[in-house]
C-alpha cells in the first residue's frame, strides 16, 4: 500500500487520490485497505512518521555531541539515498503532513531536553529549525542541477542549526556570568 500510494503521489496531488486508487494500484481490495488504515491521510501519516523517526535516529546522537556538521551530513545523505521518496513527501502534496510529523517528534525531543536557562523557548527553536530544514530540503530536491550533499549540509548547519545553538550557548554563558557577578 505504501509503495502504491507513493507512486500515486508522484503522479497527482493528494486531494486527487482516492482510496480506490490506492487499493487498485496496490492490488488489494478496497475493504483490505481499511483493515490497515481508516483514511488515506492516516497512511500518509504512517509513512511520514517512519521517515521522521529514521531521521531522528540519524541526527540526535550527533546533535547531542554538538557535532552539527555530522548531523547535517547524516540528514542530507539519508534524504539523498531515498531521494524519490523524499521528493514525493516534500514536493508531492505531502509536505504539510511531513512538517506536522517533524514538528510533533521534534517538540517531544525539545520538551525532554528543555533548559530553563535558555532564552529561546524550545518550541520556537524547534519550529524554526524544522520549518527551515523542510524548505531547504524541498529547494534541494527541486534543483535541476545537482547540489552536493556537503553543500546542502553546510547550508543547513550554518543558517539553520548553528544560529539557534549559538544563541542558546551565548545566552547561557551570559546568564552564568551574571549569576557569578551577583555572588
């Protein structure tokens, strides 16, 4: 079903795809579709959730080690190696669903790592990073002339990730210095 649905998304927008279309392309009965998913949107959410979970598995260890370049390269390498799928997800009518799932999973991570000393609310940092990363990846996948993984990773690191990380680090250092002066 997933493969059939993704192939249909390459051909036409989400709102023009019916469950009958998905079932026919997958070679299953209409009723069988509903044994797995109540709607085509739930199937799309399942696909997006799996992909976002995979990206998180690749990126989080590097981000926790403050290695933002490795995190960016890992993300871009994965997207590039699954380019057709990600092109469909980001430019084939599923971008809103993917963005929603990215924000949900990233917000869960942000809330578990919230630092009260940070000036930037974690949910705003997450929204900024997710939205900008989606736009960057969408742009990359639409390019007629290839842009290298390393170049896209550098763009993500320098204009999306690092400004947020640096702002929090600078704020935390200033707050620590202020507390030390008061003591």
